[in-house]
C-alpha cells in the first residue's frame, strides 16, 4: 500500500464528530451576533446606502448594493441563516444561503475589506461540503436517519488545515524587515496606547515592541503544531485565548479575535470536549423523545390506512452521499490549492507588496502596515487647455477617501468614475492624473504614482501596473 493510499484510508476513517458540532454551533452564534452588531452600529446605512459610489473588486463590478430597505432584508436573512447553521436546521440550505448572502455583502465595496470577512466567506464555503448536521441538530429531529456520532476524519482535517493556513501565512508575512528589524508598525501603534491599563507603561519601551513583533511571528508560525500535539494542546489554546483577547483589546479588529478563539476548538478531540457533550446529551434526549412522538403518530395514521409499516411524509434532505467522493475530493483539492496560491501571488509582482498593494488582499497579511496618504486629482480638457483639481472628499465618504488614498487600484477606479461624471456634464475628452503621497510605517511621505500618467488611458488588470512608483 502506497503512502497516498494509506493517507486516504486514514482520512476516511470514522471519528467522533463532537468537535464538528462545537464548531458549527460556535460559528453560527458568532455570525448571528456579528450580523446584529453590524446592523446595530448603523454600518449598513453608512457603508452601502449613503455613498454614491462603491469601489468594486476585480471581476465583480457587476455586484451592486440593493436599495436600502432590501439591504436590511439581506442582513436579516444572513442573521437567520446563521441561527439555522447554529442549530443545524435545514443545514445545507442554511450554509449555502449564508455563504452566498454574506459574500454578496462583502463584495459591495472593497473599502471595507478585512481579513476576517474573507475568512468567514472561505470557511462558510468549506462548510457546505461538511456533514455538520448529524448530531445535536434540528435536522436530526426531522430526519432521524441523518443522526450519527461519527464523521470521516477528513472533515476535521479540512477545518484544521484551513485554520492552519491562516496562521501559517500570517506568520510568513511577518518575516519582513519592518516587522522583525524595526518592530513596525507595532512600535507606532503601541506608543499610541500608553494609557492602556497595567501594560501601558511597557508600550512606550522600545524593547517591548520588538518582543511583541518576534513573539507574534513565532506564535503564528508554530501555534498549529502545538495545537496538533495533544500534550501541548491545552496550553497552546490558552495562548490562543490570551493572544487574541489582547489584540482584540488593543486594536479595532472587530469579531476576528473571538472567531479565531471559537474556531480553534476544532483542534480538540471529542474526549477533550466532554464538558460540551453533557449539554448535547440533553438535546439528544429531547430529540429522541420528539422523534419517538413523531413515529408513534405516523404509526397510528398508517394503521388506519391498513399498512404494515410506518411511513414518513417528510422528504429526506440532500446529503453528502449525493455529492460523490470524487466530486468532493476535486472541489476541495482545487479550493485548498487556491488558498495556498493566493497568499503567494505577490511574488509574481516586483517591489514591496506593502507599498504597491499588488497581491495584498486575500493573503492573510494581518496588521503589517500603517499607511496614510493624500491624493489630489487633476483634470485636463485638451480641447480648451483648461485644468482643475478635484478633491475626493466631494464624492467619497471619509472611510472611502482614507482607504483609496494609499491603494493604487482604488485610485485608478476613482479616476475612471470621475471621467464618467464629467462626461455626463458634457465633457467629451478628458485627461485625469493623480498626485498621491503615501507614508508607510511612519516614514516620510513619498509619491506613490507617476503624476504624469493619464489614468483614463489605463485599465485595471491583474498585471503589474508600471505607473506605480518604486517603494522608497
């Protein structure tokens, strides 16, 4: 038997699915809470309803916000679907709907791109292919034949691999001179938190920023291995809790710390999660009572119909068995190949990815750059020779302007938007140039783009943009 055959056999081996259930419940409840938080903070209105213009992702310019009231309907559906995932109700439909609607909202404007939003989309897509509704789930009450306390080992391996890739590539991205040799941008951020309780005085000490930078890189690169090894799993998880709670308190990164704390529970075995199993045992008992009640009622109806076997009028849901093993293997192989290639694609571009932003998104480059910028657009009408400056604040929200000011692809997209706006006012042919000054990790501001290039003649492509100036 070859090594590959041995591995495939081990991945097919049944394993207790309690960690999968804990993961499903935690994920669903956190997504529900996060969605409610997003709406309650007024971000639907501020991010998607009020702005007249939205920055689109490459290839997704066709994704547009729905009218205001319908956007709230979408977020309400996301919240309800998240609850459906948590309780395992119509699980397959719930997770597919959640993935589609959540990803739709994140594609509306790349101004608000965050690694943890991308992580949620990636994770929810992966969950479509996992049998997470076989235990402690409403689906098991409706369709008793679905119930099972085991799942193939590959289901746990897939979730652990996805979390491992996030940690590993986040650590790999930290192996750069700014992070290791200059303790940047942590040196800047920690100094601004000198009033933090207890630890505040340490934040002003230069050595502490270096200690945080190096320990952060080591943590990301090694934590998965400590979690995979049973003797070190518990202290490693305590480190996960401490690390993410501290970063959550220090930096405004939303739900990400709590998502990672909850999802990392998937590294524990079923016997290590015995305290959870007690709660699920109560659900299981209630489920059996409900199922027995349904079966008795069905038997009584069948008896009146003079049939000898109980019948069910509830159709069985679509299961993973209808997705053949080869299909799942092909889909997940392609999925993980993409997850490995996307974080590495910045090596295809010249220069520093933190400066050019080419290959920056979807690559787990977490908290690596403190960037500020200022950009002014100059519009020229060749026919008359007239030129005038345009300031983005007249068209964009504060957050949109802030993010655009140091991201070349967003500057280019806004230049094309300005061209369209002025064409509607009767200007037939215009040239638009941008003067953008950017500071990276506290350095003096430098020109980001060639200010002589007419951006209306440049297209947004995946190729390197030669009008981006070299990093200083």
